[in-house]
C-alpha cells in the first residue's frame, strides 16, 4: 500500500532527517516506526501525506507517486492522528469529527450522522458529541482524534505518537480499542512511537530507526525480538526482550490437565465453575486470588500468574470463564523455551498464535501434548457445576505440579472446588 523507494530528506539547514529509506508498508497492516528521538520517524510519516516533501526518491500510496497528487487532496484522503489530538477548541466534538467529510462536500446532515456513528465506534457516549474538546479527558480527546481521522473512511491512517500524552492505564485501553477497530476496519496504519512495548503490542511490522534517519531493521515483532539485526536493535529492544517475545505467544499449545485432587491448596470455583481463589486447607493463609487465563492469553501472562499462584499452577478457562484445567509452571517454561527455539531457528511461526488483548475466542479443552507430568495426583474432581477437565487416551491428563503440593483433598466449601 505504501512504498518508500530510496527516499532521502535533507532540510534546508543541512539536517538529514531520513537517509535513503526503502521500505514497504503492507496493506491492511500496522507498521510501527520506532527509534530514539530525532531519528526521522515523524518526517517519514509526514512525507506520506506530503506535509513534508522528500529531497529525492519516490513514495507511492496505492501505487501512485505522492508528488504527482495534489497535496491538499492527498491529505484529505489519508487519516492523521497526532499526540495532542489536534482538535479545534471552538468546535463541538461532533463538528470536529465531521471536519473532513464537510471539506469533501458531504453536506452537514450526512457529515454529522457519520460523526455520531463514529463516536460510538470509538467508544464514546452520544452526549459527548455536544461537548467541546476541553470538556473531555485526555483519553477521550484522543478517541475523538481517532474518530476524526476515520471520518471519511480513508484506507490509510497515519498516527504520530497518538497515545503518548495519556497515563499508562488509559494508554492500554486506547491500544485495545485500536486493535479492536483494526480487526473490524483493516486499515493500512503507520504508527510512530518511542515505546517498544507499544510497538510490539500493535505492530504487524516494526521498523527500527537510528539517528541520521537510517532504517536498521524492519521485521515482524516476533522476528525482531528473536533475531535483532545488531547490537543497536538489541539494546533498543531492552533487556527483557525474551519476555516480550512471550507476550506474543499464546498459551494455547501448553498442555493442561485436571486440577489434581488433594493437597495443601484448594482451587475454589464459583457456582458457574469459574476459578476464584486458592484456599489453604488449614486456613493458615489468606485466600490467594486467581487470575484465570484463556487460550488466547499470552505465555507472559501465564508465567506471571504461575509465579504468583502458591501452587505454581495456572487455572485455564473457556470463553465463558469456566475452568477447563490447569497448567504447571514447568509446562509454561517449556512452552516459553519452544517459542524461543522457534524464533532463533527460522522465520517460523513464533507469533503464529499471537496473543492479542481482549480477543474473544472459544477455548476448547485439549488433551495435553506430553506425557503425564511428575508429581501429578489423581483425576479431576467432579464438581457440582464445574467442567470435567479433559483426559487423553492414555489417561495422561495432569500437568506437572510443583514439588510438595501433593497431598490430601482440601477442606469443603460452599462453592464447587478442585484441589491440589
Ligand atoms: N523543519 C525542520 N527543519 C530542520 N530540521 C528538522 C525539521 N524537522 C525535523 N528536523 C530534524 O530532523 C531530524 C528528524 O526529526 P523527526 O521529527 O523526524 O524525528 P523523530 O524521530 O520523529 O523525533 P521525535 O521522536 O523526537 O519526535 C531531527 O534532527 C530534527 O531536528
């Protein structure tokens, strides 16, 4: 969709912002530009809609050289979102969103109807449309900025640090929203950020720049994390790049088995079969809340949960939140090792089952892919409302349990329960 062919940008003051950049940005994908301050990300982005013209080289959008198109027309056909939302302060939210359709001559009624529809699309209440930008929070303003960029349904969206000015919680929400929108709308998005975690989360491809406007590497997130081209990229990705890789790999392939019977800690389920907490059998310790995970959750989330669970076991649930089995810390480690091995060895599907935030997907109980884990005890306990964890043809169902957690069945509870 967007092609840079040996594009160079040198400003009149002699600064080279972009150095002979050749890069393809695929249709319907999110290409993230990352790199330290001043390395040419924004200039690269702005050359796509001709806010900046290149010194030499060619940029094509949809196969057409941008320099052969009228700059104003080109800009209207490409959505653009910036950090401070860039909303017009004296126009209502609805009129802000309707800006481009009005410029395109849609007529006020149609433009406003489209704006109202987009308010809902970006998760804002209808009454927000009547307010002025200063009457909204920073996160809400950014949503309006996204709605405005989408108003004329452009195939391409340019986003320059759009979530840079909001707090981390809101930032994560906005990222989730963008991923959700992108699943529906399938735009070609170019996204600039300083934040490598954001890049890994959002990008289908990540382009890493270094100062002087040099592109160092462009790859899918998993490939970048597993095989950084050089020390600069490795440093930029940070010391935890191994963990970041786990954030891209789902839990789906990790074996699960029934919560073994008996033990010091009991997994309490509610009446619908959803895991609630680990409970100590003698009541010597407070309940430890459980964060149940679905197949679409990441190995990183699983590792984290297994570290905080007193048993080292992760409770896994289906799309309705009902227990489907448990996985041990060791099996999660093995899954992590396998993800890294795939990443090192080939262009293989490290992120094939890429973990995506809040992506609903049915989680089917599966037979575990390995033999009976050490230390496993017994079979699943039948619960009043809970599910029956799966067994394979060999009856090898239990995940490996950490040493010392086998034992007797836990104390009764009014809730349904599984024990370890
Ligand atoms: N209009 C301009 N005139 C002269 N130099 C410029 C101009 N715009 C940008 N530059 C310079 O070009 C280089 C690249 O700037 P650019 O804004 O593209 O970097 P960036 O990677 O987006 O930086 P940041 O992450 O800080 O926004 C910088 O050295 C900057 O000072």
